[in-house]
């Protein structure tokens, strides 16, 4: 009787271990897609920045195409500052990960798109020399820019940069600053950008662009 009880106990332990292994490791579809659980949040840790040329923008679909700048000058309405966040993803709730997500993902097997709680507080843009008679060196040029913000869940949006900042929006998956005002004259300009956010890992980021001649 004792040996029978021990055998049943061992069998129960092995069965539970096998089930746990199946739920956590072996939950793959026939197409070999990982069934999760998947991280549901991301936080910004850094930025990769560069200046780019806008080669195409479609206002109806809000799609944009950027390319490398292969000259030392660019038209003002083609000039863009590309800010691509470096991020890390994580689970917002450990209990959710342990509890029911295993079963749900076994059926869905579709990665969710992580969102963030990092909020943009301010974006400031300055130039190393006067941009125009109304905007001397040291003046915040935020009024002269639109922002193209890409959110993987909601899609892209283009909006006046001041209006965007006023919303204190969640940080997007990609941030592109688009110059919309012409300078007084063609001159070589270097921009400096200060980005402020209420974030879990990053609260402030500053950088300067490469100098380039902006053509009115």
C-alpha cells in the first residue's frame, strides 16, 4: 500500500511538471510562432538620432519616407530630425504572467504590441546661429516644427510640435521632427534638441545635429 501511495505521488509530481513545461516552453503553433507570454510594456532607455531627408509624405495615409542626406545642403521642407528610441520591454504584472496568460496565449499565439507609461513633458530646439530675424540664436524654435509620431498600436500622426507637447503624450515608438518654416537665408545651421519626459529609466536627453546648410 505504501509503495502504491509513493508511486501515485511520484506520478502526480511528474504530471504537474510536464504540464508546467508544456505551458511555459512547448506552446508553439504549427508555424513555430512563440505563444508567449509576451511583454506588454516598454520603457525608453536612450535615443538614436540623425538628420534625414524627407523623400515622400502622404497626408491621406500619414506615411513618410526618409533617406540619408548625401549633400551638405537641404531644402527646409525636406529637413527632418529622426529620434528613434532604444527601449526595453517588460511585463507590467508578474501575476498575470503566472496565471492565465499561459492558457490564453496557447490559443492566440499572437504577440501583443507593448505600450509605455513614459510621458513627454517638453521638447526644446535651438540653433547655433540666428534662424531668421524673429528667431535669433538661443531662441526656442519649437514653433517652427511639426512632429511625426509613430505609435505601433494607434498608427502615425503628424501634428504641430507645440500642440503635441501640450498634450503631454505617451512617448511614441518613433519621433521625427519636421521643419516647416524657411530661414531668412541659406546658411549652415546646427540644431540642439532637449527632450524631457516623465520616464521609468530616462527623464532627459540632449543632442546636437550635424551642421548642414538649410535652403529657404
